[in-house]
C-alpha cells in the first residue's frame, strides 16, 4: 500500500465534511482539524508499524504490530482526557439501558443478512490457521472500534453538534462520516506501484451493512464493549465461512 493512500481516504471524505460544516447548526473547526490529524496518525501507525516493527521472531504474521501501535496511541489519547470525555468516547462499562436492546436487535438482523449473503459469495475450502483465528477474534475489532466508533466519532460530534435524536440518542454528521470512512479504508487502495484500486461492492456493502450496524449498536449501547464484540463476531464469521 502506498503511503498516499490515507491522504486519499481523507480527501474522499472532504465533500461530506464540507456539507456537514455548512448544514450543521453548530460547528467547531478545530475539531475538524483534529479529526484529520488523528485519522492520519492512526493510519500511518498501522501502515508503518507493519512495515518496520517486525514480529517474525515471535512467529506472528499479519499486521499485529500496526494494530498494537494504533491501540497504544488510542489509549494515550483516551487516558489524556477526563472521565466524562472518556465516557463520551464509549470508554466505559455503562450501558444505555433504555436503548441497548434496540441496538442489539438491529445488529442481529444485519448479522443474519450478512451471513446469508457471504455464504453465497465467499470461496470455501480454506484451512484452519490458529494465528489467523486469534487475530480475527481480537485485534482488528478492538482497535478499529476504539478508533472509529470511539475517538473519531467523539471528535466529529464536537466538530458538528448532532441535532437528530432517535429514542433520545443523538445522531449526526459524525455518525455518517465515520460509517462511510470505515468502508472506504477497506475498499480503496493505492498500491506501491501507484495502481488505484476501488472495490465498489465492498464500499457499498460495508457502509450499508457492517459499518452501519456496528455504528447503531455503538450509539444505542452507550459504550464500545458490544460493538467490539460484534465486530469480532463478524470477523470470525467471515473466517469460518471460508473454512466450509
């Protein structure tokens, strides 16, 4: 992956940021800048961590190092802030009792659809690999949820104050941007050979199914616990479908 790829991801989100800026009742430009800065720091931590922090001596394959680096940066950022801000980021064990069931049911409906869809399109007959299993069961879901539906969602809620509420839970442009951007990082790549690759099916599907359902679960549950577990469930489901 080219080091220009994160800049492309950020550039693609600019139209949404502009629309949000001019249509939101309240905006705070410094948080828009913070959003861009943190997003790029996290992206380059993942990319450069994978490139330069080798864990071959531990027998680890895949981007364990990049994800660990992302996680460490996220923890530093979260713990730097006071308790109420950490809770606003979802870094808490408190649940929104009145709406958590709605979030869980919403996710489960999408999970069933996700399973049926992938059972029909994913290649089968793969071999079980313990390390891949452990990776999919833990790391991606943990780091991506903390960053996207934790830190970045909180930053954007400060940049564009949400005015739409569903069952008393605030939704706004931050939710839309994070939902879309999560899909973009999985569907758009500029290779080191400067080949631009866009997987429109992945972008549309992840935006409307995976990212949306995890985002709704995050908002209605009130913390990052259930979205992280749900994210790992999706990853493990993908893993096991390929083994059939």
